[in-house]
């Protein structure tokens, strides 16, 4: 008698579905040039500026979802990046770093989509949350190390604070617990597939 089939965990399904998109983002010409040291610190600064708009939208919307049965379990303060981005930008741009700061059109559209999901589709918000934060805890550490080496930032200091999760002592254990949350997400199979298929999950 054949053994019963074991359902693939949701965390595995979303990771596999995201893999090609993550690879495309990580190997884009801009990121390749940035990580290869072929761009100056000004390009890194502009990249950090755009991240601030994304995370301000993501974290500004999250408070309203704290009690939501789908998205609520993922809202964890130790993940918040906006204060760290603001420290980095003050270091990179000076005390008046907000002056003249504008999102690129693609960044503005992405931030608006995150806010729309927060209002009307918690599952879509989870898709964005997963992509951003688990990416920061994983591939983001490569960016931090390259930035420290290329532009002389102090190790885990101002300029790369965005990539430093001081509230997470063991990133590997945290990622495992996050994936366990995904596997327990309060969504049926149809909704899980919608989350996996979210076309703009890895934008910006």
C-alpha cells in the first residue's frame, strides 16, 4: 500500500515561487554594479532613499493589521526598518536628509500597492511582508558586507543600520519561526495560491 501523499508546506511553495524573481532582482544590472563596487556611494544612497519610501508604507500600514487574523501574526516590532533607514539617511545625506527626497515612479507605485493591500487584501500584504523582511535577513546581509567593505562604513554601523536586526539574536531561528507562521496562516488553499501568485510581490 502506497504511503499517503504529504502536502507541501505553504512556506516551501512561496519560497520556490519567489526564487526566480529573487534571482532576477539580485542579478539586475544595478545590483550587480552596486555590489561589484562599480557604482559610488551616491548610488547606494539613492537606493537607500527608495527603501525608506517602501518601508514607511509597509510599516505605516502594519499597525492597522495587528489584530487581523491573516496578517496580524507577522507584525513584529523587531523587524521594523524605518527608524534604521532614517539613521542611515542622516549619515548618508546629513541632518536635512528629508529635503528634496522624492520616490521614483516605480517606488511610489509599489508603496501605493502595499498600502492598498493593507486596506483591502491582508494576504497580499503578507506576500509583500515575507518578500521584504526575509530578503533583508538573508540576501540583505550580502549588501551590508559589500557596503562596509566598499565604502568604509563601520561594521554594522551608521550607513548600514537597515541590514542590522538588533532585536533578532538568531536570524536563522527567526526565519524558521517565520516560516512556521506561514505554514499556519489563516487562509484556505485558494487564498494561499493568490498569495503565491501575487505578481508584484518582489517589485521595487
